[in-house]
C-alpha cells in the first residue's frame, strides 16, 4: 500500500531531481548556431561571451565560415561537427585542450580558433604553441582572443601573442590586430 501511495505521489508531483533539472534548463543560454539550429550553453559570463562570438563576431568578420566546435563549461563538447573535422583531416583526443570556439572557412582555407576570455587568459605565446600542436594542419590558423569589454582586455593585454587578433564584444564592430605588417607592410 505504501509503495502504491509513493508511486501515485511521484506521478502527481514529480521528483525533486526533475524539478531541479527543469530549473537548470530554464537558465540555459540559447545560441543560434545556424539558420535552423540552436544549442544551449550553461549559464554564466563565459557562455554569454561565447554566444556573442557566434552571433556577433562571426556575422561581422567571418562571412562564409562555418561553426565547427563550441565548448561549454557544463558540457565540454557543447557542439562538435565531427563530419567536417574529419573531412579537413583533423581528429582530437577528448582530453585535449580545445579553444572555446572554432570556425572554418573553406574558401580561404582558414581555421579560426577563438578563446573567450572572462577569467582565464587570452591566446598568449604558450597557448599559441599548444594550439599549433593540437591543430597540426596545412590550413592557415587565425587566433582570436575575445573579451566581453575593454576592462577585461586591459587586464590581459600584455599577455596577448603577436600574430593574433582581438575582438571586444562591447565594441563589436572593430578588431585589434597584433600584427602590423599585415596592414602596413
């Protein structure tokens, strides 16, 4: 009798686990990754910046590029286009230290590796070497450190590697290039 009462109660009210999971889903950050597809990321400043990288940065500066990977603090592989990675000859160890967001431009043969900088550092010289080793490819690698605002950029500006790019979300229509000869030389 007690078992029947317990089952009836659970059916009517649901379990605490279900209620907590529903609350978590409601707080997730929705991200439009392409015209017909959305993903959700764990709540927080880092995920909000990743959303802006995908929806704001890419639309302005990466025309013709496709999203290949999105890391998430809750689920490391928030989005992973394994088919395209295989097509361009790249495979990964799940324990590898992936950047936060990866785009691919087939026309220009670019692999765009983006670090979202909220509490961890930008693409510095050490990180650039790590990414070079992880992405052993003939594709041209473009390294981008993305910041939510100028204050965060200023905090990390002395660590940014040469031959990389910077994008600041609260000034989304501009980029900073750490490689002068590309434009002057």
